[in-house]
C-alpha cells in the first residue's frame, strides 16, 4: 500500500511548456551543511521533484521543471531555508490548459 | 518611472483580477492590469468548474461567446477504499436548461477570453510583467507598484491585489501572513485527452452534457484530501489534492498519489487509452473563515485566493474570487464617485459589502469544518471509507449468512474501529461544524 510507485515525474513535466530564464533561478536554497527537516520534506513534497540530494547529503534545486505551485515556499521559506520569487515576467511554466 | 497615473492597478489576471478590472473599467475608471504570464491564464490552474450566476453578474451574455466545455448535469460523490467506491450520484435533466448553472472549463482558454472582455471595457493589460514590490509614500500608504520592467514604477490611487494564493506582494509587505502548511492544500492534475464520443460513452452523456466526480477516502492515504474527475469536451481533468502539512508529515509524494488514484479500478477505465497533454500543480486555500486576512488598507484591497476566499466544503473558489473582485471594484468605484481618497477608512466599505454577500456568509457557516477535517483526517479519510465500503459489501453480497448476523457484523466493525464514544463524538462534531 505505501510502497513508492515508480512514477517518473520527468515524463510528466515533458508535457508542459516552459520558457526557462537561464541563469536566473527564481528559487534558491540557502547554503547548508546538514539539511533541515523542512528542506528534506521538499524532496518528496515538490510535485515537480525539483529538489534532490547531492553526494554530500545537501539539498539542491533545479528550477527548470518548476510548476510554480509554491508548496516549497509554504514549507521552507519561514525557516529561511529557501528564497522564493516569481520568475521574471514571461518566464517559467506557461500552461496551455491550466 | 512611468509618468502616466492610473485610478487603479490590478495585480493578476485570474478570476478575481479580471472581475475587478472589468468592473472598474466599465465604470470608466483608468485601470492598469499586470500579469506575469505570457498571456492571461498561462499561470492559472483550476479543476475547473465555472458557476454561471457569478459570471452572469459581470458578463450577462457570456454563454454566447465564452469557451465553455460542458454544462454539468450530474454530480457524483465517491467514498473510496482501495478496490471499491460507495457513490452518491445526482443527475437531473433539469440541468439541461436554457441557462445552465455550472460548466466545466479549461482555465487557460477561459481566462484568455475573460481578459479580452476586460480589455474591450477599456482596461490596459500588460503581460510578461512581474510586480516585485508595492510602493509606499512617506505616510506608509500604498501608492503604486514596482515591476521587473525597466523604469518599472507605476502609480495609482489604489492597488487591487489579485495575486493568487501564493501571492508574494501582500505577504512581503506585511499586509497578510504567508499561507501556512495547515491552511493550504497542494493539488496536482493531469489533462487526459480522448475523442469526445469516447468521453460521452464512458460518462453516459449526450451532446455537451457534463459530469463531475469528487472522490475522498483511502486515495489520500489518511491525509485530508480529495480527488476529482471532470469531463470536458475532448479531455478529462483528473487530479488530487491534500493539505501541505499532511504531505510534509507523511512524506507521501503528490505524483505518487495521483498515479495511484488514476490506476484505481473505479477510475482507470474512465481514462484508459488517453493522451496526457499537461501536468500542473497549484495551492488551494483551505483555512476557511478563520484564515481570512485583513482585506483592505491605505491604498489597497486584496481579493480572491490571495485573501483565502475558498469554500473547501463545496469546492467553490473561482466564484468567490470573481465575486470578491467585483465587490472590491464596486467599493472602490463608490469611494471614487464621492471624490474621497482611497484610505483604509473609506475602503472598509469593501469588507462590509463582502460580509453581506454569500462569500463571507458561506465561509462563516463552515468556519469549524476545516479544523475538524484537518485534525481528524485519519478517521474521516481512512477509517470511515473502509468501514462504509465493508458495510456495503456486506449488504449486497449474497452468501447464505442471515441478514441479522450481517448487520450485527457491520455494527461491530464500526464500534471496534471507533468505539461507541468515538462514533458518537464524530457524529456530534460533524453535525456541529456543519451547522
């Protein structure tokens, strides 16, 4: 029942249209040595799986597939773990259907 | 700085922003609307059901031109366990009326049309423009906005914050609190395309008739959440949402939940063979009445999802957004027509008008339900659906057991799972919160 299904989020994101603002990520993770519980929660809670653990056990973000829901902001901005802004005008996900 | 001065700046081109901008432009006010997406709707996500009454108040003739999908003639509620669902369906030919009450829509397409009406009414729309900051004067009043365009400062008498559930401006400026994990849900959704004849056959529909299904139960794995399936003309909107606090607590993944819902034996045949064309996610305000923030201040008002105006019980959000946008605009129009400044004291009329509308009255009615659902999620979303499913199976399966024994077994399973006191308490709590 609680076994993680082998869902490939990348395949889902492939359906979407993005205008990536190269070099201007709209969400940033604060530098850390050991991630907080809030940061670790993002590995699972982010619906686009933008957050990943690197080899040193730190949480990293790649915003290219972000669908701008704000879940990570709600969880990890209060602790200062991440900085969240909207993408610059015209950039980011552009929903065809919404 | 842009020298031109506006009567009002509306931040956002969703339901609330469009309703506000349209209402003010129709009154002859000079309105500037700012939208960060490439086109209106490109950042907006909803199930989506449109309630005719609230749009009719803004655009009476909308049925002739708006991109509507299907008018809803049937509502299904499903209580699900892993292999079954207990359903309550309401279908009526009366919904095949000349002016139907509810429609399914596709937001990106609908919002483009809605925005065209706003511009026809005389408002100026600037897309691809992210508002980065509110501008204050020396007396701390909001007097305009700063955008990410060059020379991006623009001034107006009043700023309408229609920036959505995840709006940054109001929270950064300290006008309201950031949404908390326990008062917003995260919903994920896929658009499944199928030939329209296939959809009509699978959902028992003819012509433009439509069906919506709302589902709760073990699909949310004990979290406070709901699934939905809405029939559009040539696609099906399928999604599921749960409280962010529950995702955080359980470590469940939104996409894992979505794929499990999609493969449920009651759901899979409805979308079999479909082509998925989009995957989206959005936050939904779930806090209800108790999480509504300060709605107005010196030179500003907040409307729609940004103000947490969402009826989680009836799954109504966009009509509250439209109505709050319209009422805020009417209040602003009233202040302007008296030639008075857009001060907090004068703008307080917006709250008075909203209090008198169904928006606040409905949210007040259910003010205790969100906390109940959020703290009792294991019972309401896991235990009861399983018990009810077993009871139904016990009722319909014929196996030679005397009926009295079957009923006894059903009752016993309820008492065992929740105890008499628990059952009584749950019933009382639910009744009290509903009333």
